[in-house]
C-alpha cells in the first residue's frame, strides 16, 4: 500500500514591504578639515603637538620665533608715543596762537597754520596706532593654533624650518572625524531598479 501523503502546513502569502539591501565599496572623508598655515614668516621654534593626536580648537600647535615681531611691536609703540607727544605739543601751540590771535599779537595765518599742524599730527598718530595694532597682530600670529577641533596630521616642518611667506604650504592639516562623508559609485542599472 502506498505511503500516505506527508502533512504540510499551508499559509496564505503575506503582503508587506521588503527592503532590498545592496553592498557598495566606498571611500570615507572627513566632513570638516582645515589647513594650518603660518600667517607670518619666521623660524619655527616649537612643534607643540603630537602627530595624529586629538586637539581642541585653539590648542597651540606651532610657535614661530617671536623676537623680531616683539621688537617691531616695541618700535611701533615707541613711534606711537612720540607721535602722541607731537600731537600734545601741536595742540598746545595751536591753542596759544589762537589766543594770541584774539589780541592780534599774531596773524590769522599763523594761528591757522598751527591748527593745521595739530590736525596733521593727529592724523599721524592715527597711522602710528594702526601700525602698532598690525605689529600686535603679527606678534600674536607667532603662536599657531588649531583652527578646528580634530586630529592633527603629519607635518613636514621641524624646529628651525623657515615657515610662512609667499608660496609657503600648509604646516599641517587638522581633520574633524566626528562627521564623515562616504563617497561611492553606483551604476545606472542599480539606481534605476
């Protein structure tokens, strides 16, 4: 006698969404990266970070010899002080000559010339103060800091290297890997499915 048919369970097909997965090879890239450059030309006196370490934004990475920049700043400060003294003298002279003109002891031209010399001295003081501000900035640029938080890459520069100046490349690069992009190629046929 033939064997009875096997018992099977039957179920109605279910209709539900199915996600189709595909695997692609891609390349990751940091979302944010910043080149670290010297903003003044000078001799590197310190590399203050370890390559491939995490850095906070503003962390000191390099130091450039500040001596010539400090001297230039001090010279600019002295020039500003001398110009300020000239302004005070020109103002005093102008006021005295204007008072003397009221009693007709000097000519109007002499009083006007004195006031004009005061205005010229005041303009020179403005220029001297701006030069001092520029020298302060240059001195501050001798400390090179991380522009963003992230991992510092290798540097080709060592203590004693001349950095900055025209045509100088970046000292290093800082890469923030907290956000990344993924680049991959997909053929048209796969995209259209």
